[in-house]
C-alpha cells in the first residue's frame, strides 16, 4: 500500500470542527509564490497549480523511470495547501485582488533539490511547461490552532471567528508574521464537490500569551 500522509497524520489533515492546538513538525514542500485573486481563471494562482501538480506527480512516478531517488517509497500525493496574507491588513481577506500567497504540495523528506530540478525538467520536456518558478522549501510551522471548515471558501470567516475565540480564551495570541502565515489545506476538489460540503483545514500560528 502506498503511504498516505492524510491517513498516517490524521491530527494534521483531518481535524475536528472544534478548534484544537497542534504542534506541526518540519515538512518539505514544492511551492510557488504569487499574488492576486485565486479565482481569476487566467491569474497567477491557476498558473501555479498548473506547475505544482505535474511536478508533484513526476516525483511520485519517478520510480518508473531511469531516475533513482535515494530512500524512495511509494506514496499518495498529499493535498494542495496555501499560505495567505496581504501587505496592508493581516487577516483581511475581503479583497481577493490584494492576496499574496504560497501555493504548495507536501513532498516526502527523501526529496531534495536535485530531485525537484529533475522533475521540472521532465515536465518541461513532456508537457512543454516552464516550472522554473517552482522551488523546494522546508517549512517549520510549530504551534498552531486549527479547525476543519466545512463549506464554501467565502464562509471561512465564521470558522475563523470561532478559532479567534479559542485562541483568546486559551491563553494564546496569534503569531502571524513574515514567516508564519494563515494556512489552508484543501481536502476537497471544488470541481467535484458542492460548496456546502467542501472541507478545508484552517490553521493559524499562535504563541503563548505572556
């Protein structure tokens, strides 16, 4: 059976709808930075997804090629994730055109820069798709509060309000800064799931209140 991160790390990928504290370990991701409305069909975000998925699957299927990755094991490609922020107002997500983001997909720890560059070259060769903007990053998120949001993306503020109350009453403060962002994990395909049933993990970095 292929290793499935969602099943093996349920605390990270399948939280309850009630907020809970989680200490997120160091992980590796392939990622693309960008800005703008994610709903723009011709925008940077859709182009970023167009890079991430082919490279993610090239790495996953590398064992069927002549390319060898040390320590490789078969695995299920983890879900799409995103870090979100704006320059002028932390936590204000009402103006989508002002968004800045990092779109990313987790990769196993055995993946290194050489493997990512090989996968990008494979995608360029086979799909004529330039993925030069994509990079490998190591992300240490640390202490966070997270909750499962069920519903459309535009209804996330209701769940975030519950998370905010949990943070305040639990003796924590939000710790959002240039290295710790509003984080979302997308467990549903919006092309196949009705908006009211979509599942999204909402994760907010925190620190102990002094």
